[in-house]
């Protein structure tokens, strides 16, 4: 667009201001807003328990957004996806740039399986059976913390 098409300096300032507001609105909407958190305790077979701080995704909207657009997720933090009933769960990594590991967890807190997920991968990672929860953490955290299938997570919601 040529300068004379924009008109007066006042119109150019107004256009700049509108573009500034629009860009800031987009950036704010893309930033992650943390959900309510809880400390989860994972009781490991033959070892001390480990703790992890997890954001709790309870609603469909929260679960659908998950960890999308996050730039980092420190060890010892994650996101717990809570469902109303036992079901076979399926996750993908759309718009998720952090490599993650996911644990599928039964309604009694037992970890049934752990799988790795790659950034931006649109292939589904599914639980092999019906479960109530899924816990996403930085890739490899379960191994580093010594957490394995069969370990039990205490879930104390407030």
C-alpha cells in the first residue's frame, strides 16, 4: 500500500494502533494460561514415592487444548487429563512442540502403560484399554523418576 493511499498521518496512526491491538490480542490468546494444579504422588514398587505438580485438565475445552503452544515444560511438572468415565483414550501432538511422555492411568490410580510422543505428530497415541486419566510429562521424565507401569498414583482432588 502506498503512503498516499493511507491518507493523513492521523489515519496512519489509527491504522497502526488497530494493528497493534490486533497483534497483541492474538499473542495473548496464544499464550498458555495455567490451569488449577495439584501435587500428585506416585507410589513406586520397591522405592520411595515421587511427586509431580500437574495442571488439571477437566473440561473438554481444557483437554482439547492440553499443552499446545507451550515452549517448555520443566521436569517434575505435567498435565493430568481427567475424564468422567473409563474409556479408551487417544492423544495427538497437534500444535505441541514439546516432546512428551504419556501415562495412561486406571480409575484406581494404577499406571497401565507409558508411551512417548513426538512434537507436532498428528498420529494418535491410544491407550490399549479403558482408563480414566492420562498424565503428560516432559519426554523421559517417567524413566528418570523410576516410574513404571504398575505403579500407583494417588489422586487427591480438592
